[in-house]
């Protein structure tokens, strides 16, 4: 009967008591403490490794290729009272670039008179053009007609008229390449075609 009372008076264990460890702390706090301890040990271990390897926390500046370190800065920042005079790095001066002198373009000179290798312009034909003939006379065949204001190159001359007329004849080559004799009265000296067109 006494045992029955003892059993009835015993209270059942609460759920909180079931989750406690044998030394009286909740399991959650034990896990958190273990993880925190491991983290502290890891950080201390990394610090020891860095000290052993003699690594500096601040990075060492690397040299830039193509630039040499100057000693002038170190000398200029010498301790005050020292007899070392700071040296100033030399100033690099570039040689002056030569400006090319422009060459003068010769101004074409208008020929004063007709002659071989001189250009001439056809004028005074009232738009009809001038005949280029096979010889220095009107009795020779007409080979071509050089238009008014066209430019011809004088090849030969002057020649007197074969018919004893008062005409003076010049052998010329027209712009289309045809050649023949023509009368001086319809020719005036001029510049070559490219230069005559620019003036």
C-alpha cells in the first residue's frame, strides 16, 4: 500500500527535462558553444599560420613595367638636419621639329609667240573651226577640222605658203590626236590645256 502511494505521488517528468543534458544545460546551448569555440580556434590558427609565414596584411606594391623607381624622392625626403642635398631629376627636352618650308609652285608663263612645242588656241573662225591640211597650202587635202577655242600643240613651222600666198603655216596636233597644217592667222599662243583650264 505504501508503494502504491509513492507511485501516485511521484509526478511525471516534464518534456523540458527530457531535452536537458545530464549536467543540467539545454542541448541547443551546448551546440552553439561548441561551434563558437571551433570558430575562435580556427581564427587563432589562421593568425598563427600568418605569423609563421611572415606575411604582411598590407599588400606590397608591385612595380609598373617600363617605369624605374626614382631615388630623387627618397633623397628629397631625407631627415632634416642631414647634409644630403636633394637631387632634382633632369628635365627631358625634346628636339624641336623642323617645319618643312613650302616650295613655291612656278607660275606658268604665257608664251609670247608661236614655236614648236608651244600650245596654241584656235580663234577667229566665228565658230567654224580651222582646217588641218596635208601640207602648207590651201591646195592640199583637208585632213581634219580643229574646233573654235580648242587647244593644239605646235609641232613644226613656220612655213611659207606653197601657193606663194601671204599665209604662214604651222604643223599642229589637235586634242583628238589628228595632225595637219593650219594658217597662223587663227592661232594664238596659250598655256597647256590643264593650266589654261585652271586660269
